[in-house]
């Protein structure tokens, strides 16, 4: 079936989640939210206020 994938249905092959991975995910989400706010502000200033 799977090409070299040894996955057990009871979850024995699951890696532990390290704290650096948690920090990486949290900073990625924060960076995404900040980028969304900055881009929304720029669209509002340059595209929507011109009318």
C-alpha cells in the first residue's frame, strides 16, 4: 500500500512536539496576522481612500 510509510493506527509512530516547534508556529501565526493588518491598511490608504 504505502511506499515506505510505517504508520500505525494507534499512533506509536508520532514524534514528540518540541518547544522550538511551538515557538515557530506561534511566531509564524503572529507574523501572518501582522502582515495581514499591514496589507489591509495599505489597501485602505492607497486604493479605497482615493474615491
